[in-house]
C-alpha cells in the first residue's frame, strides 16, 4: 500500500472493499471501507460501480478530512477481475448484471467454474446450458458484462484526466463505444449532449486533454454556451455583443488564473465562430442562435401574412349570429366581450388578454357559437400549451381541445421532432384558438403559425401580466406591444368572479394594492416570519388539505429551488407527509432520495420521443426491476401523464423530479383546486409582482399564502420585470 505525504501526485491503492459506508444513489458518491495490506482504509469518490467483496485499484491521493481523518480520495477505479470462484460469484451478483442474483450467479459458476467470465465473453450462447437461463437472459447478461467493460475502458482513459466515475458513467450512457473518440474530438460537446453537464466541467476535461486556456476553440465554445444558457435559463432570443463578451469572460476566467483572457481575444473568437459555425448568426451587433433568429423572423412573417387578408365585415348577419349565440349560451355579452367576438370574426388574427374573471372563456365559447351560425361547416381547432390547459379549454367549451404539439401532429425523425402540419401541409381549420398563449415561446409559436392557412382566423388568448414563457421569447407581450395585431384588453371583473377573493386579490396584486383578507373566504394569508416554521407549516397544511381536495388537486408553489422554503426541501418533506414509505410499497433510490409508487412527479425537459414536455405532471404507478423481469434490460419506472403511460429507465430519471412542490414558472398553464404559495425573504430577488400574480391565479377554489409579511409586500411592490432580449415587436412594427 502506498503511503506518501498528503497532497502528493496521483497514487494508486489496491485493496478489497469490505463494506459501503455511504453511497448517494443519484451521483454515485461513495465512502467505502477497504482492506489494504491488512489495514482498513476509508476510500471516497464517485465510485458508483464498487461493491463489497471485490478487489480494485484506486487512483487518487491521500487527504485529511477534518472529522474522519486520513482517507484516500479516488478519482478513478479499475476492478481486478476475480480469478477465484467465490470472487466471480460476487462480481456477477453485484447488481451490475441485470437479472443475476446470488443464486443464479452461483449456478453459473458451479457449471462453468473459473471459465465463467471467459464463457460469457467468448461463448455467450453456452449460458443456456445453465438451468433457469433462457436466450433472452443470456443476451442480457452478455450485454451487461460487455457494457461494464466499456465503462472500465472509458474510466481508464479519464483516470489520467481526473474525471469522476459518476461523469464517466453519464458519458458512456450517451456516447457508448464512441465516447473516447468523441471526447478527444470535442470535449465541449458534453454541454449540449449530456443533461446536467455545464461548461466548467467540460472545460476542466478539455484543459486536461491539453487545450490551452487562451485557445480560440475554448473561447468559441464558451461563447456558444453563453448563448445557449441565455436562451434556456433567461429566455433571451439574442445577446448584444457587449453582454455576450462580458458573460463569456466571466466563464473563461472563472478560475481567476494569471493571464486572464481579454475582451479582444473573445471578440476575435466570435468572428471565427460566426464564420465556422452555422449555429450562430450576428446581425446589427446582436448575436443569435440561428434557430431563434429563424423562429422570431418567422413569427413576424407569418403574423403579417395572417393579418393581411380581410375577413367578414360587421353587419346584420354578424349581429344576428351574436344574438343567437347569446340565446344558446343563456347570457348577455358585455360590451368588451361583444367587441372581442366582433374583432375575432373580422380580423385574421386577434389577441384577447385579461386577468382572471374578465370573461375570456365566455368570449371563446361565444365566438365558436357565432362562427357556427355564420359558417355551419366551419372547422374549429382549440389548443393550449399543456395537457391540463387543453383539458380545461375542452371543459369550458364542450369541444375537443389538444396540446399545440398534438394539434400539429409532432413525430420523431432521426431523434428530432418533426411536425405533420407545417408550411407545406397546413391545418384544415377555419378558426384556431390558442389559450394560455403567454406560455408559448417563440419556437413553438413559429411552428404553429406557419401551419395555419391564410383563410383561417387565429385567436390568441392569454394574460400578458403573467410570467413569460419558460422557453425563449416574449411572444404575447411583443405582439401586443407592436400594435399591429387587433387586441382586446379585458378589465371588467364579472359579478360571479367578484365574489372570489382569489380573483379580487389577483387584480389587487396586479395593480400594486394591498391584499384584501376576510374569513371565511377562498383566500388566506398565514403570516410566519421564520423560514423553518414556514416550511413545516406548509407541509402540515398540505397534509390536511390533501384530504379535502385530493393529492392531484393540491399544489405547493415556491419562487425557487434553494433554501429550506425552496422546492427541493419542500418536496422531500412533502413526500414523507403525503406518500410515506410503507410495507409493500415499491420505491427506487435515486440521487439523494427516492421515487415511490404514488409519487407526484414532473418532467424537467422536453422528451419528444416519449411525448412528454417540460412541466408536464404525472404519477409513478409502477417500478419494475430488471432483476425481476427478464424482458427488461434496465430498471424501469412507469409514469402516468394524464392517461399517457410512459416508461423511464434509470439513466432517464434525470428528466424527472418530485412535484408535490413546484416553482411558479413550472406551474404556468396549470390550474389546481388548491394552491399553497410559499413566500419567504430567502427568495428576495425572485419576489416580483408578476410571479405572485401568476402563483395566485393557479388556484381555482382555495389559495393560501404562507410566509413573511415583508416578502409579500416586496412581491407586490416590485414591478420591475426582467426584460428579455427580443426583436419581435420591432419586426412586426416594420412588417
């Protein structure tokens, strides 16, 4: 056993893992008690594949932990393949080989002896000689053993560059046999290809592979990453040159090394980037990802096309149709509703915007009735960004509605989304109504609008005062600001809605006024200044209200993921409260927690192959382990997304999170019977008026604000909205 001074160069340590003291299920970070030359050593690192009873060579260095003392910090590991029968049984039964437990492993070794691993590698067809192993299980065992060999080879390559085992496993899952070649060619591809890997991680690998800090390739990769993050995290369609250079410099000089990269070097790299990459466009001093430039220009072009054609003029026929619609619906349209319907009939594109209780749903129902009177054979398409919003639209109108993706008939071609209905194959519709349009980003808006025929009317319904779309752009806000599209602004709150303090307070928040509180009512504010007490109260309250409203109809909302009052901590506590472990209830360890049958979960990225999109909520309905089902190559969780049953294997679980609590952004477009909104000064910089307004308007029957009076006051007073870099309003004004 090597025994140099702490902090020396990379060393090796060989020994047998006696026990796993700790292992984080998600990251694979492990603390292992290892016997080396008769002494027990604590080995730490991202060692997801190590198991008790196996022998390994660990690569790393000695460190001193302030609590646990001297231990070996490993950045890579190689297994010493066992040569004794007992060791082979332990290897096969470790859990790395799906479907093979200790008993089956023992039968394999009893049959093949010391040649077991050689038989698996060179003559896998012979595995069927062992009772209980069919052809499918034989193939599964062989694939798993070969797969682990590939992981080992990748880990050996990455060992020299001090890359963790956890990252090695992620890289292998994505690239497979091509991993080493892909990393040598372009380590920065990790940031685009592997969910959860950022520039700094890829940059460390690139520099260990020999790329200089001032290399043009490094600066180009950093600038491209900044543009992608600006779109994904902040919703920007472009960045001005000054802002792009500034953010790129922060990234490449993050280590605060000597001889920092200069602005001139970044500007030079940008010139080469636009010459060498089709992914980036520079226009008038602004830098765009090409697909966003194309989408925004396309939205402006398609709206101009749809607005140009004249529709039915006002006259006796229209008046008669409106009267008939009022009779069928059993109501009298208010002047603002009448105006909205007339505008929608007379114009190619109409925007209807207003807060809760202002009659948007009545207008849509009335418009459908009017068009049915004017064009009995009219084809009407109703859509919304999310499944929940589409279902609500269907319930309100009594007609079929779908998500925008389903309306356009999305499919996959070579892993990329393709829409059946597009510019060349347009929708067969005379009226297209899209609800919750504030949620629609610029890319989806472009896909939708180019699929609408020039003979169709388009009605875009949304609340301009809500948070903007999760994706890039501020489409609804920009369309209204351009003043080029017929827009009806609804301000009147109707009598029935006036009885709801949810509606009243939503409008008071939007106008910067103090909350109105009464008891009993459908809106409450529970004042708690201490963050820990706030979190505990929210969890206890959710437990009580879930019994009244049902688990799927209650939603906790918070501004951020971090801190004790954030989504992450609340989800862990709410899972224990609302879906506790019990005998017979299946659960699956992941990250530093678990998924359990019955858990409420949310997708955190688009997966076109599965038909699941960022923000979709579902329920875990089953957990099937590959060791229990020989038809499965990997452990699988089955998620019910509003009737759509979707399988997620272990590597894909990165795309899911618990959803008992969610950020307000993720809840856009959804309504719940009951919402509990957490407001703490811990989330000070996120406390904004449009965030609180959006949160409150998610609740239909019951809303409870829990938290600090100061936090509530801050949110109501702070009307400063983080503007996004977009050019759609200007494009429309010039169209």
